[in-house]
């Protein structure tokens, strides 16, 4: 089954404790991205990757890191989480250009930073 | 950055009625997409309409695009309780074919 998986689904952590949210897709998609969703603000893009070893900042990259060492995986790293990073996070992937391909989303990771 | 704005923010209808949601955007687009999100879940792609198309159908969904007014509408006909979800439009700008920009969504409640 074609899917994007994320782990963990729920995470409660404390300020400053480094964490990684994993994302994996089994569709051989070139493009992957991370979003955060906050009430009233919709989905905002954090980082995206157009292919292996090619990553770029989205609209709200501060406080986050990503890597793309393999085509299928695109982990999101919070080196020193802060309470304002409490949010619902989504990983997404698609085959290529946004004008040609639909985007597939993971189930989401609900992160709480205390 | 450009953002699609959905209207209304929330909509409550009776099962069997039609639901219409609107999306407006600011700059020229390559295409516009509609997504659905059940509460707390990932978004699911519904339909993509290109800038040179005016109308598109998929099952009970009908999407229109008016590039002169920079607006789109999503019509769900004969709604069902299972259609209860948030609906988002997402635009792809002409000058950025890699980036999808999402609106803030319309929350639809279909009462049984």
C-alpha cells in the first residue's frame, strides 16, 4: 500500500531535549516536505527536499533541521525544542512538480513541549 | 507569501444538502488543489484543477476555477455525515512549481 509513515504519532517532551521525528515513504517520490499545523494558522511548510541531499527552507524553518540521505526517508530534527514548537506535524511526499502530482500526507505527529 | 483563503471558516448543514466552500487567492497560479482532513489526521488529496480548466468533477465533488476572480469553489452534493471534515485549498504559483501553499480551511459539519 502506498503510504507515508511517521513516528512517533504522539510525543511529549521537555524544553531542550533533542528529538527526531521520522518520516518514510514507499512510493519512490522525489519530493518530500514537513509542515506544522496550528489552530488559525493552517499548514505552514518547515523544510522541503527535492531529492537526495537536496533540502531547502520553507516558511518557518527556525528551530528545525532535516536531512535527506536516502530517497525514502526525511527525518525532522528539533535540536533544542521549545514550547512554541508544540504543534501537529505532517510529513508529505509527491512524485515531482506540484503542478503535476498530488501530495500524500503522513498521519501526523502531535508534539507537546513542556 | 500568497495564501488561499477559504470561506466560510465553518459550515454546518443537514445530511443530504449540498455544501459549497470557496477559496480566494492573490497571485497567478499554475493549479489549485483541494484536500480533506479528518480531525487530527493527515490531509487527503481530493482534486486538482489546472489554470486552463474551468470545472472538474469527481464523484460527488465539483470544483470550479475562475482565474479572472482568482477564486475557486468546491461543491459537495448530497452530503453525508462521513463528509464531516476540514477542507483546504492549496495553490501552486506560476513562479514556484514546487511549492504548495495551503489556506486555513473550512470546517464542515454534516448533521445526520
